[in-house]
């Protein structure tokens, strides 16, 4: 074989190995992290097989990798991160609760019972206190505390 043929096979092997490694990383890691560079390695592999010089192979690798990253990353991120799974605690928002321990934000006390469980509770309005037995509604959850407001009876 000539030097030219040897260099084509050597660089083709390098790009093929790089592509396989990058695809392997992509398969092992959750989310998209290296697929763009695997596409760049494929472009470089094709250019190596066609006899392009090393600088052109590297240029193809960089151009295709960056172009694929720029063009597809925002779209991929939108579809991958679009599936927000609510937790069981999120189902408590809007539920009515019974105060089991007087809620006083200043004193840092308060507990409510909702769906058979007792939760630490705080009022959404710091100026309000709520006695035992009162009814409140869950507005949101902050950490392990329910933020509540009094029930409006109309």
C-alpha cells in the first residue's frame, strides 16, 4: 500500500473509533450530550474515505458538530424537558385542610391535616393567625411546608 492509502485508512479508523465512542457515551448517559459530535465524526469519516487532507477532516468535524448542536439542541431540549411530572404533593394544591395546631408564622408554629396526613403549615399572609379546627386551603408547597390561606365561606 502507498502512504496515501495508509493515511486514509488510519484517519478513517480514528474517525470510526471516535464515532463509536461518542455513540457509546450517548447510549450510556441520559439526555443528549454527544450525538452532535458523533455526527461530526461521521462527516470527518466520510471526508477521510474520500481522501480529504487532515485539516479538512477536522474542519468538517467541527462544522457539522457545531451546526448540528446549534440547529437541534433547542428543539431537543424543548421536547426532552417538556414532560414535567407532578409529584403526589402537587395534588394538594387547592385542597381544603383542617388546622390541627394553631398557625402562627411569627411563632413558627402550625400544622394541618389533609387527606389523612399531617403537614407543617404556614400562612400566606404573615399577619394572620389561624386557630385549631379552622379550615384553610393549600396555595402552594415550599419544601415540606404547606402555604395556606383561610377558606372563604360565601
